C-alpha cells in the first residue's frame, strides 16, 4: 500500500477519533456530574420516575437516545480503523500503545458497561421494571461507572492530543 495514503488516512481518522472522543468525554462528564446523580438520587429517595418513563414512551426520546448511541458506534468504528492505521503506518511503539488505549476507548467502556451489570440496572430503572435489589445495584454503581467512563474518555482525549503534539515536536526538530 501507498505509505503516503496510509499516513493521510491515519491523520484523517486521528482527527475524527479525537473529535468523537472529546464529545463522548463531554457526554460522560455531564452524566457523571448531573444526570446520573439525579437518577441515583431519585431512586435512592424513592422519587417516582414515572414522569420520565412516560416521557421516554411518548416523546422523541428514542431519537435522541439513538443519536447518543450513534456517537458511541461511530467512535467505536473509527477508533478501530484508526488503531489499524496506526499499526499499518508503522508508527512508534508509544503511538501504538496509545491507539490500543485511546482508539479503542469505546470498546473498553462498552466492556465495562456490560460486565458491571449497569446496562441491565439502568434499563430496569428507566423502564420502571426494577425490583428493590436492582434499584440498589443501580444506586451503588451508576455514578461510579459513568465517572470511570468520563475518566477513560478524558485520558483518551489527552492521549490523542499527545500524538499530535509529539508529531509537531518531531517536525520542529527535523526543520
């Protein structure tokens, strides 16, 4: 393959992955600081979520939820492509490590989401089908899990920017 083409694709996908990582970082920080805490507080204090459940069923909520999930899936796909391009372009070892960590951050988040059972607890609470033990699990891990996601995306975003910084520094040294 043409190394110039691979290098160009590397930077195009680096840019897209970095943008999506920043957006997802913002989503998770927002959820950790506000929305997730509100839902945990509501469940913990026995506040009925029936209005939210009705809102989910009767509004455009599925469209907005779908937009949120599309960001996750797009980030996952472009992150995989960027990680592969990192290896194909024979980048330095540190950049390959960053690609595995940051480029696949949506994979790591998805893995934690599914093995922590927050996916089941969240769905049960948000649909009004949670029993007492599921509500307790939700309150125990909701904010903690989403905060860990925010940290993963923030660290990944910083690592992505580090790649650009390193490459700019090497360009300066070569000039």
